[in-house]
C-alpha cells in the first residue's frame, strides 16, 4: 500500500465547542453574517452546515421578515439532515420545525419531477407554512411550475438554501445555475449556498464572477475543522494496486475491524467485471459467510472466519428493500435521555457497500475507512468520498481513504492507460493535500525584515514571508490571490498530464509554464505582472508542503535555527503563535525528530530554511507525487511506466524551450559544457533538445531577416 498523504492534527476540541446559543465556531461565523442577502458557506463535512442554515433561516423568518424558507438538497437521503431539530435545549430561542408533509425527501424516491412532488411544491408556495425541504430536481421542476402559474415574483421574500452547491455551474445548460442567476439578478429573494468542495473539477466555474461578487462568503476550512476535533487526529490517503480482478486486492486493504464504506467501481469502468449484484456478493464472500438478514434493518449478516457477526448495509441493491436499509442507516440510536447512545449507534452497522450513494451529505460519524475501488476522474467526488470518514467520534483517532486500483499491465496500451489512471490518482492526492492544509497566505520578505517568517491567526490562516515574491500589483490580482486559489489549485491538479510528471520535465515547466497557462486561460486581460504575481502565489501554495516534506525526509540535517512555536502534549505538537519555546537541549532533540503535525512540519521548515521564489519554482509537486505512487512497482514495471510517460509527452514547444533556457544557462556555467542529447539523465537530454530547438529557431529568424 502506498501512503500518498498522512497528516496529523492537534486535536484541540475547539471546533465542537459551542457558544451561548449552542453554535459551533463555524455556525457562529455564519450566523454573524445572517443579515447578508446572499450567503456562500464553504465548510467541510461534519462542520454543521445544516444546523448553520437552521440558525440563519430562523432569523430570516422571525427577525428579517421573510415569508418562507426552501431548502434544496441533491438527493433524498440528505433531507434527513434538515428535519425538525430541538435548538432550544442548546440555548437558541426557537426550534427548527418542518412539517412532514413539507419534507419532500421523506418519500425516499429520488425522482423530483413526479406530479405529486411538483404539486406539493406549488401548494407550499401558496400556503401560509414557512419551511419546505426538497431535492434539487424537485426545486427545478417546482420552480418552473410556479413561475408558469404565478410568475417569478412568487419567490420574492423567500429564503432559498442550496446544499451541495457545487452541483450548480455557470454553464448555460445548467438549469439550477440558470434559475439561481435569475433569482439573484431579480434581487427580491435571499439565498444561502453551502458546499464542502467549492470547485467542480472541470473548466466551468460554479458562479460567474459578477454573480459571486454579490455573495458574502463564509469560509471554514478542512484544516480548521480537523485541527479542532476532539478525537480524530490523523488522516491518511492511500493507494493500493491489484492484479487481475479487484477482488484479489481486497484482502490486503479491508480491515473488517474498522467501520468501512466500500464504493464499488462505476458500471462500464475497466475495474467492473460483472453485474453489480454479483460483485457485492463476491465482496461479502471474502468477508465471510452469509448467515441471514437482520430484522427491522435489512442489513446482511456475515460471519467472519474468527466467529464475529458483521452487519453489512447493501446500498447497491436498488430494489424496494433498499429504502428500509437507508431508513435504518439514518436512524440514530438514542438513550433514555434522548441523546445519541454512542455504543449502540456504533454497533448498528459495520460495513456499507455502495455504488452511487453514500457520498456527499451522507452522515455516518463512525466511518473510519473509505475504500474506493477504481480511479475517480472527478476531484469533487474524491473530496466528497473522503469526507465520509472525516467526522469526529469517540474511539476514532484516525481515518483512512484507500483507493484500490489496477496495477499497470505489461502491454504498451495497458501501460499507457495505467499512466493516465495514475495521473488521476496523483491529481486527487495533490488536491487532498491542499484541501487538508491550512490556508497559506504569502507576503514579500525583504532583507532585514523584522516580521516573524510565519504567523498563525488561530483560524486556519498561516502567513509566510517569501523572498523575491512578486506581490499582486492591482486590486484585481489581490482579490484573485485571496479568493480564487482553491479553484485554481483544482484546475492545476486536473491539468496533470504525462508531460508534467515525466522524468525529463524540468520543474519550471510545471511551476511556470503550466500555471501561467491556467491563469491566462481563466482570466482575460491580465497584465504580465498580474499574471506572474498570481502564478507565484499559486506555485507557493502548491509546492510549500512538498518542500517541507522533502526537508523532513532529510531529517532537517542542515537546520541552523531552533524550531520555534511548538509545545508538546500527548505527543501532538501545538500550533499556536504563542506556544512555548523548548529549551536549548529540547530544541536540539526536537530538530532531530520528525514533526508529527502538518503545520509543525511547515513551521520547522520555515525556521531552518530561508524561503525564496527560486526555491519554490525548483520543485515539481506532481513529479514528487508520482515518485511516491511508483514506489510499490518493481524495477521492470516502473521502467515500462516511465518509458510510456516519456513517449506520451508532447513535442518541444517554443514555450517549453524558453522556460528551460535559464536552466540551460546554469547548466553550461556549472558544467562548462552544453547539455548532451545522448545523456542518460532524462532532464539533461530534454535540455539538449530545447537548446537544439532554440538554435534552429534563431537560425530561422536570421534567415528570414536576411534580404
């Protein structure tokens, strides 16, 4: 098994602490912005977005004079998160109440265009009742029916909340996005959009810039959430390779003592080998012997070889019995006091097997392992699946995401396909590393600068000084650096190709050429300085963790200054700015030990190395990730994969040749010769090819200039 990402968190418990109104930090942050007409809430799974919506909606209804609230979710199973909730016992002045007839997700059917649901939606708009919960599909069809009968003004003075907002897109053919634009443009409704993955993984933005500018944004990062957990203190992202059918790899990655969600491959994918029902049966056979079905839940009962009885929820079976399984999963086990009975709720089910379900919005706090079979091209889907395991719960110190994928074959075509699949894995891993990290902000650090090289504001924002950094020269460039980095990061990860991770690719091709292309494609009419400032900021965000990890693997041997800003508690380093400094002897010991939290690793790196933009540009995070992924391959297979990658790279372009020119000049100065096209080092060979291209181009220009 290859460990692509492994991060630890301090476990301060702060993200679950509540104020006098019963609100967690994220919920209080959202509630503080409740007067805004258009709200955009970006927060990870388990941060409490559904309850944050309840607080805001109740204020909209009771204090701001709005008439109704419509909550839209992507699928019926998520509707349970918005059912009636007792808020008074936690300190709020009113409860959240939804009449069952207005929770249109309770019927279980996913079809939003049924006449009954559309009629119920229309009836709600004409009624005096105040809260309705429905799917995105029901909202789309219901909106069309109400508009046809009463006009768009029927939605004036209505608060519309859209959960899992990344389903919206600025594309003209996205009906939900088109309806939202009309509502926002009209300006007579209030809107709250919520998402845990505010990027779609494609080239189409979620909102058009002119629309997004009207929203007040509340951000609560994965890092801030996990850093403040009480129990969950570590998260791993792993990849494991199998030969033949994926069933051959399951015994190596499935630990039946962990609460696990297994997502089988998409139908029609290379990993799927039969019908979905047969694959579920085969997985259950690997786990143990089927001995029956539990009454009242529909869970399959499987006896393992050591005599344990496991309860398995089959969500792949789309027959009528699935509704009972879904209902049993959503039913929380409670004690006589009305609170969740942790022991009983944890014991309710052991493994869930799913295909298209149990992803976004699925709430199973006990999940310790998300096992996904087959590559996922959608970065959003990867983030959502990993989010199923990142909920805090007693007795859950670590969560794991494992992607079980096919090992490359020996045939050329198979190796080429495997390289493309590995690029998807690299994309997902790089993106998750960024999603799980703090929000890094950068400033230009000058000689003699008295500011601390790294500071932490306590809300997941880490500010770092970089020598030679070009700061944004305009307000527009500054706003892009402050607001758009997550989406640019996702775009960069999605753009990974064989050229970028090939061993003969210079780091500058990724950090300069690729990122510049992405920025220029995304934004029109940027000046050269604006583009370069944004590119440097993006490169710093992408490569900082790679640089810190490289330094950690070397053991910080060249450390020149003690590590500042970390104390120790139960083996987990603190991250606060005001944390105590170790004494001299303790500092030496600390420098020799590997840092065990993500921020501690970065903090130590910043204190032992001066960070400048040339160092940032000297790293190709994509190549680093590929090297990690390929460590489980034997030498002949790795050689074939690398050869296939070189063969798949694009031909030399003027842009790549000019990008390599500074490196070629350094090579000539250091080695006293030009790079050799026959060199064994692939990067030297590529530089020689670039030099030949430049010479030919120069000769061509001179010939054309000769009269």
